[in-house]
C-alpha cells in the first residue's frame, strides 16, 4: 500500500424533517467515518414570537398564548409559570382548594408529558410496543383533563387568582383510580424496558454528561438530575402546595441516556404519589378569589418566577409598567439549555447514537424557539 | 344483471368500458361499475380502471410522519392506541418518497415554509395535503398578528382538506382523512379533459 488512504470529514444534515427529531430541529453533524466530531443544532424553525406577542395581550390572554406558544406538551405548567409571575407581582391571593387543584393538574400534565416522551423514545430505539402502551395511559389522562377543562392539549384552565371551574362530582375518585392503575402500569413498563438487553445496549453509557458540564450548560430538569445535580424547583423554591406533600427528587449520577430514562420513570411514580396526597388533603371551599378582574393592571415593577416543567427549570421574567399588558416578557426555556448541552453529549459517539442521545434529552422545539 | 352476451376476456371488458355501445346495450360508464357477472365457476367484476385506481389509492393512504407543532401530538394520538388510523389503511412513512399524503400539523414558520414546499415536491404523484389545525389553515386563532408564522400553508402548497380546531381532536383528523378518501374516490384523473 504505497498510497495512504485519503479521508475527509463529512457534514450530515439531520432535519428539519426527520421522524426522530421530535419537531423541526436541524442538526448539522460533522462526521469522521462513523464518529461524531461536532454537532451544531440549527434552531428557529418553530419560532412563534411569543414573547413579542405577549406585549400586546392582556394577562388572561397571555395564559391562552402560553399554552400554545411555549412547550405544548406541558401546557398547564406554562400557564402556571405565567400566573406565578402575574400573581406574585400583583399580590393576588389564591384560595387553598385552587392551589391543590393546580398541583394535581400540573402533576397529571407531567405524567402525560413523560409518557409521550417514553413512547416516542421507544419508537426512536425501535420499541414500538412502548409507544402504544404509553399512548393508552396518556389517553386516560386526556379523559381526566377533558372532563374538567374541556380541552385535551390546551386547557386555559388556570385563571388569575384560581382556576376556572370546580371539579365535577366523582372526578376525584376517577383520578385516584387512575393513579393506582398507573402505578401498576409503571411496573409493566419497567418489565418491558428496564431489563431489556437491547434497551440497555442502546442507552447505558451512551451520551454521558458530567455534573460540571451540566452546570456549565445550564441544563436542568431530568437531564441535570441524571448527571447528579440535586436541583428541582419544586423543592428549592416551593410553589402551590409542593411544600406540603411528601415526594422525592430522583437523582442518578451516571449522566447517560439510561440514567435520564430512569429519572423520568421515577418522576412519574413520584407525580402519581403527589396526586394521591393532594386528593387526600384537598379542602373544600372557593376555587377562585372573588373580585379579581380578568384584565388586571399590575403595579409597575418586574418579577422573575420559575416552575419545574417536565423538561426543567421554566422561568418567566415579567416587566410591567402599570398597563393591562406586560411591557416585556422573557421566557427562560429549559429545552433551550438542554439542547445545547447536546453538543457536548454527542462528541465522540457513533452516528447511530445521535437519535438515542437526542431522544433522551426530551426537547420540545416550541419550547426551544418560543 | 344486464341482458346480452357475457364479456369473456380482459381486452373486451376494457373496450366495453371505454366505448359506448349502440341500442339497448348502451350503458354509461357510471352504470357499468359494480356490475357482477356470474360465470360458470367464478365471477367477473366489471368496473373502470379509474375506479380500481381510486379504490386502491383511497384505501392505502400513506402519510408522511411530519409534525410541526402541537397538532402533531394529536396526530400521533390518532395513529396510536385508542383511535388507530391504521384501520383505514393509513400507515405513516418516514420519507416523502414513499408517501402520498402530507398532514401539515401545526403552525409553519416562514423559515420552515421552503422545507415544507420541498417535501411536497419530493412526494410522487398523485399526492394530497391535509391542513390540520387553525394555524396551518390560516395562521391560527393565536398567531394571526405576528411576524414569524406563515398565514396559512395554502400559500405554499395546495391543500385538499382543511381540518379545523386548535388543536383538532384525533376524531376530527380521522374525519378529515375520510373526507379525503371520499374526494379521491370521486377523482377523474384518466378521463378528465386536458389531463
């Protein structure tokens, strides 16, 4: 062999139309043979200019906009993020019962979001059964939502100073029944996936993100907790009734795809536990503070509040100048930070692992682009 | 059952179907469809090539798995457990080369519009488009006044069926697919003039 083999790097474009990018994300992957040298996400394919539009909507309209424009898999948590900012700045009280209802709905939403993630991640890795099972359980949550809020995906259920409607009779029993049913099903998922050698081969040790890197990239949510970072807004800055229920924050130290999977599985269990406790503790009474205007004028000032969305630390920075509309809103989207942690996670892995790693961080492109 | 000689071979059948006959044997193409001829030891279904093509096309619509925004979640749900679009012959394909239907699910940005156009161009003919949700139809009930969202996907690609809703329920999408199937069954691609 006199001549040396000439090699060169190959640039591969994944997306924006790709069945496994979970939306419209374009990944520019630089490959050396099969090894990934560099990954650069190209975002903005779903930029909805929500922050700008909120400047022209009153606060109640902002809730409806937050449902759709932001992370659409966790609509109720977006509502909560906006409402926390509005209620903190305006000093608007919320009745006890409404706080419990909100917590129950947010946790149901978290389970629904994680179920959809698990299903699509299963499809990404070739386990179609997981998708069908997860969607089956998600449909039950959609029924619970629908009987109260009237919507399946976008609810516009939370209001400034409470919630829109009280729970219909018998709903709490159905919800309790669902939680017990779901905890059983969770064991079924574990039996299907956790011990599965193919599943383990595709996820264990793949796409490692160290604790230091997670902090440096500002990763949050299950991605950070799988890297050993004990950080959950529900514990560190409790809102609603999270300080009155007993739940654990699952933390794993491996930082690989399998750890991220386990964190979400454990979170679903904890969410079901939170719902059961809330159902037991929930008092009777008002669901909405009386005499709160639908179009309040907030006092001038600014506020930064955060909630724990299924993808991480969702923050809203709201600036008011005394009008019916916000003067400026900045959304700190968890998926955005998590997406750029991806550039570090993917370095050095094979091209076949791109999908496994991308799926494991559970991005929603509407959350990234806003 | 129609009186007269039973057509026996393939070429004769097509000639009857395509050329109007004289006198009492005249049968319009529409009436010839779905006429069953019983033969000794079998049966012969007489129809037009067009009907067969339309029947095949309508019964196996393969959509492109293409999600843009929130409506894609309801689309996935429509393919999944409770609603199960597979029973209508609708099986998602991952590449536009194998697809004959594109479901534009969700809002489309101006940055994304050329990509949607190209995907549509990559699909082989005949191809159909379902615009799912208000955002894809007209820019939506919420994104009508912003700078980044396309005000209706029909400014980029021709749409066959519009499904309203924000987002539409999976049942609404199924209804849209059924409407598209109806539309395909009525198509006259071979006999229309100037085709």
